[in-house]
């Protein structure tokens, strides 16, 4: 779960160094709106490359892994 949230924060241009940072971002009243309205065409090549290298290519970034982690986290 943390891993997926880190990637979202990177795309949004937010700091995602630890759980404290992530909690601050996801607790913002406009967090969901910022994710829903996110324009992927605004991502820079540098951010795309970082996301690909750090997150997308990691096997733990798969839907099933993240989905199972989020279910465990919500219990």
C-alpha cells in the first residue's frame, strides 16, 4: 500500500519519504480530487523515468499485490 501511495505522491509532485509524509498528503481535503483530475500529460520525462525505474518495473507494484496490501491495511 505504501509503495503505491508513494508513486501517486511522486506523480502529484508531493514528498513521499515516509508514512508521515504520505498521511499528510492523503488526509488533505483535495487529495481524491487531485488524483481524479490528474493530467498525465503534465508529467515530465524525468518524473516518468523515475516512476518507471522505481515503481512500475518492481514486481510489488502489481495490482494484486497492492490490492491485497490495501485490504490488510484497512482491517
